[in-house]
C-alpha cells in the first residue's frame, strides 16, 4: 500500500466489522474504566484486540490476516462509479 492509502479502504466486510467491534469495545472500556493517558489507552486497546482475536479463533473463524483482500479499494470503486455517471 502507498502511504496515502487508507488500510480500511482495502478490507472486506468481515474484517471491517471486526475492527469496528474492536474499536467500539475499546471506546466503551476506556469510558467505563475511566482510563486516561496514552500508555494506558494503548494497553486497553491491545487487550480488547487480543480478546476479539481469541473469540474469532475460538469460533473457528478466519483470522483477519488470512481473509482475502478486495481487488479494489473503496476509493477506486467510488472513482469508477463517478466516471461511469459522468461526474468526474
């Protein structure tokens, strides 16, 4: 990926949903436990991410790094659609 590209634009729906779940659960944990400071927030983020990964594994799901990568990013698809509609 190029530096200007966003990783979320290159994920399939399963990986996007897992990331959204991880992010929302981390946010809830930070609020619920009044976690402050970068180091503590990073630790909480890591812990939630590890639990999400463990759950995927226990359920027999495909780990994110083994999921297929879409051929095109969301931005590429949006550009193509605009071009087809003559909006470019």
